[in-house]
């Protein structure tokens, strides 16, 4: 079920891809470890895609490769976002092009308040959401605007990390394990925000070990196994397929 994305009519792909975010024949390494092994998939505008698989399947590496981080090292493949080819860009250029990566560790900057964390993001790209609009989306952050970011609870730090991504003019939100360590009630709150973000037309790719929660949220799912794609289809297909869930997601 690993289907090559429907790129442009030009066979050598000199023209742009029709899907909003397209990954084609992506290969990436950590050192000598071959982590991402020639994967291809499309994400449509305004869609929530769950990128799933067991530990070590290559999910986080795929997110980081899309975001053009230094690790893993991409050795081959093409990444297109809204008619722009990201595969020749550095990470900061991909961010300006519209990618917002929220890493698993959230990367809240020590010594800065909530508001200073958000302001710093806007200095880099000042055409995103206003601070007050972010506080409307995350009222807890507004209440704690003068509090140092690293002293927030885990759920509040996740809200801050997402808000910091939105503070720029992003087109795609890349989330790595956003539910990690959070109570179910906080996960509910995060999911309501992600649904609202979807309604605003922002595309989301979510990597999450809590596969059932991610599938219930997502429109579509891509499942990785040892660096390759074993499923690309709707989230409901995965929820309805006990054999697939058992073999590749252990649920």
C-alpha cells in the first residue's frame, strides 16, 4: 500500500506537486543507521495525518527530515510544500516556508517567560498570529504570561510549544508525541485546539504512541514499519482493522 505520490505531469518532477505536502522517495540516516527507507506519501491541505508505528519505526526521523533538521541526514528524496521544494532548504528556511515543528521535548527556552517565548518566535517571523490571539486559543497561557516557561506543567508547556509554532505564519504543524506524559483531561484540551486549528485550514502531521487517540482525531493515517510504509489510508480503516492494529501498532 506504499503508493508513489501523484506528482506533476513532468516525470522528472521539475514542476511542483499537486498535494499540499508531498514526500517522495525519502531516505535518511542517523550515522550509519538507515532509518527512513524510501518512503512516499501525500498530505492534503487542512488534513490531520497520523504518522504511526512501533518504537523505532522511523516516525520521529521522518518528521525531522521533513522539517530539514540536521539529524537525520537526508541522502535522497523530495519534499514539497505548497509548490515549494523544501529538499534543498535548511531548517530555518523550511520554517519560513511554513513548517512548524513541535518536538517531543517541547524545547521551551529557559529563563524566558511565556510571553517572551512567543515574542521570540515572532521576531523570527513576525507575520503570524498576534500574542492576544494565541492567548484566546490558550487562555491558560494568558493567565501565566509572566511565568517562566519551563516552570509550567507538562500540559501547559505543550500548549506553549504549539502556540510558539503558531506565532509564525505556518502552513503545516508537525507534532512529535504531543500527548506524552499528559493526563487524559489535558489531552482532551489539546485535541480541541488541534480541531480548531484544522478548521482554520492548517495542516497537521501528528506522531503519537497513543495510536487510538491519534486515529480518532485524524483524517488519514500512514503506518511505518522498519523505515518503510505498510499502510496509507483513512484513519477509520485502521480503527476497523484489528489485524492491522495488532501487527503494526500493538493495539
